[in-house]
């Protein structure tokens, strides 16, 4: 199951795109 990081371009964030956590990238939506 992919989370919101699956749409990011950063290789670091993409490493965590399939973690079992609903991660948000930094931005207004995260708050």
C-alpha cells in the first residue's frame, strides 16, 4: 500500500512510500 509520498520526486521520500505509515510530505495538508 503506497502512501502520499509515492507522488514525491525526492529519492529520500520515495524510500518511505510503501511504509505502513500514512506519511505526509511537508506542506499545508500535513497540518
